[in-house]
C-alpha cells in the first residue's frame, strides 16, 4: 500500500466508522435496545475492516519505486573520499 493509499484508507475508515456509529445509535434509540445497538455497531465495524485492511488495488495506484541496493552501494563507495593514513610524528623520527 502506498502513501496515498494509506491516506485514502484512513479517510474511508474515519467516515465509515462515524456512519456506523450514527446508524447504530439511531437503531438503538428507535428500538430502545442497547444490545442491538452494540451488535449493529460491531457488525458495521467488521465490514469496514474488511473494506479498509486488505491491500486492494485502489490503495496501490501510486507504487513506490525502490532503489536497487547494488546501485546504492556503488554510489556510496564512489562518493566517499579515499583517506590515506598519515604516519605519526614518533614513527617518522625513528
């Protein structure tokens, strides 16, 4: 799932959970049943999870392009300056 897909999934989840809570509250209020309200809310949350959690194609429309690890390692080796060890003052006098 790409970054835009994660954002889309979160927005869908937020609106769907708000909708589920509203529907469950209305049904529980009209029917005067707290147990039915909780059951409706739980069922709707499970449906939302089935829609949002899997990596559906609509959440992967902007795939990330990964770099080739060997190309990165080679470019890191080229950019590092070569350091030659200097002889210390004591070793040079002997």
